[in-house]
């Protein structure tokens, strides 16, 4: 999130049709969504938070691309 706040462009992997933004706290999620939208990304604010989404069953990936966990 800091990179986008500081004006960094979107990385190539963020050029997807839509980016779902999931975070634990709603305020940070809304802020991250806005930062992604500013340079033109189609970002979607996914409500429910990280724990609720993980409990619902969708896979969780760690930043390195391996299977992740939510604690």
C-alpha cells in the first residue's frame, strides 16, 4: 500500500480486468482500493475482511505465491 501512496505505478500483474482488495480493517481496505483506482485499475472493495473470506473457503495465497493461511 505504501508504494501506491508514494505514487508508484501499477505492476504488470495488477493489469488484470479487476483486482479484489481484501484486508482485515475496512478503513485500510477502502484506502487501498482508492489508491489502486487512482492510476486506472479496476479495483473492487471486497467486504468481509480477510478472516471471513478465508473461512468461506476461497484459497488464500501468500505473497510468494504459495498456499497461505489467515491467523
